[in-house]
C-alpha cells in the first residue's frame, strides 16, 4: 500500500510501505530470552547483539554466510561506500561498518523494520548508516550523486525472479556501481541466476544449506572512470 512519496538531496526514492523480506527459511537471527537477535561477527562492534522485530519473513543473513562474505570483502571493505538494497535486519550493513566501511545506505520498505534498524544503528553509535524507508526499485530509478563501491542484494526469495532483472538494469544504466565495484547476491539455492550482461563478472560462488550466494564485479571495458 502506498502512502505517499518523498525525495531529498540524499536521493531518497518513492516511499512504499509493505512487508519485510519474504520467502525462504529463516537462516539468521537467534532467540535470546524470547527476543530474536542478530550478532555482529567481527570488527569494532564484534560480539554485539541487537534485537530485530519478529516481522513475517524477515530473514537475516546467517553468521556462516556472513563470515564467508566478509572474508571475500576483507581487502576492499575499508573505507568502502556501500548500498544494502533489501536491508531487512540490516545485518550486512552493520557488519560492513563494524569492519571499516565508510558509509552504508540501507533501503527497507517496511516502516516497522526500518525503524528497528535505525534503533540498532543508534545503539551502536553508527552515524554512517543511513536508513531509507523505500522500495528498492523506486529508489534506484533516480540518479546517484556518486556510485557505490559495494552493493548487497538479498531480495525476498519469493519475488527475487521478478525483482532482479530490472534491478540489475537500473544499477547499470543509472550508474549506481563504480567501475570495478562489487555486487553481493544472495538467493534461494534452487533459483536461476538472473540474466546478466558481460559487464557483470562472476568472482565467487558458494552454497550453504538452501542458500546460494556470490560476488560479481562490475567492469565496463574501455571505461574512462
């Protein structure tokens, strides 16, 4: 259900209120004293636990997958500018900032989940996390002030096949990723990878349980940037 829209100098897209991430088994977040929590694995906030709302379908990326991902990103995460397009609990962006990223923009279409992520950032004192209550496709139709170094894409499993093709088109056409930048994609293991142009070069691929995840590098040949 749409309840209006907003835009600002920070390039906020049209606000769309809806559910949190849907689809797939919940493979992240553990219960502590009845409350569901996520844990920061490493970095300046190592070991910190944060409560997350018990929203339908909310599916934080599990510790094992996150550890593998950030081992891959270790050479490039320091001072990186990141976008988390389907933030949910925000655990990917929070982990990135804990490990030295300079900035994370987190898109989350559920107002309840977005507010919870804002509280988590405040608990950790992370002013470099910008939470935007917006639908990812709407937001990405805008033109960026400057491109991102790393993008995290963990879309709802049940709508990923519909969301990903136009999303990758917008990323490429609108200039959201710097040349040489990295895209992390997490999806259901049985899902078919989205059709990608030759500018998206696969770097890493792995599976864990019912989840497939990997890294792609955005490379424009003969680019002048």
